[in-house]
């Protein structure tokens, strides 16, 4: 995971891997989603967290 998504943190939780981090824009998000699909990985959830002050 770390090599496929170098800008994101990867954390294993049971059989799932949680990717987290800050993306600069929607295009970057779509890039991550496309990479997940290209690798044949399933997506369970996408969350936007509140901005930090």
C-alpha cells in the first residue's frame, strides 16, 4: 500500500487497510479512486473530515 499510495498513510485494521491523509483537490481523490480500481481493491467508505483550524 505504501508504494501504491505514497502520499497517504496506511493502517491495517483486521482484514481492512485504512488509507488516510490530505489530498489537494478532487482530481487527486479521483486519482486515488482510479488507482484502487486498477489494483482490483475494494472500497468500503470515503469520508471527509472537518478542516482543522
